C-alpha cells in the first residue's frame, strides 16, 4: 500500500468524530478478524457455491458508508471466482476487495467460534468520492 493516507479511515466508538479517541487503520487492519459466513464451520463462495473452510484462500468484498465507522463484508469468493476489481463503485461508500485466508475467532459471550478474515492484502479499492449514485 502507498505511504499516503488515501486508504486510511477514522473509527470511533459511536461513529461521531467529535471529542472521542480516534483510531486510524487501513481497510486490511480494520477487517482483520472480521467474522464471515452464516455458520461456524463453513462459509460459501458467492460465485460458485463452494463451501469454504478454515485456512482456505478467500477474497472478500467489503464496504463502509460515508460517515460510518462500521465495515460490512457482503461477499466472499473462493480463489477461482474472485474478481480483480470493483465492478460498479458506489458514490458515498468506500469499497474494498481484500484477499487472505479464513481463520477462526472465538466469541466468548456466546461460547462459540466463527470463521474470520486473516492475513489480508488489498486487491482493489474504491474511495467514497468515486462511483455512481446508489
């Protein structure tokens, strides 16, 4: 990633930037450990329907709406189905395509585990200022 701040985002406790501690993180840092998949033992590739498991190489499409600190991972792809770019960028949303592996995260309150994103690298990026209106 380049040395400039173009891919870094502010994240606060309540989405407000006024008088709160601020953390600056790259999308890869913000998405590391993000839970994915509908169940604890597997996720599904949106392209081919293949079941994905821990340690598999995956690509995830994630977005963050302007003025929000929350990232949403809405698509997960296997290695063969992963796009190389963000096809239709949306104005007002920062969008990324990251590649990495599936890991496991333990959720202590519910005493369960979920698959999560690990070892991430940025593949494609679309800033909130670019794209078509939603």
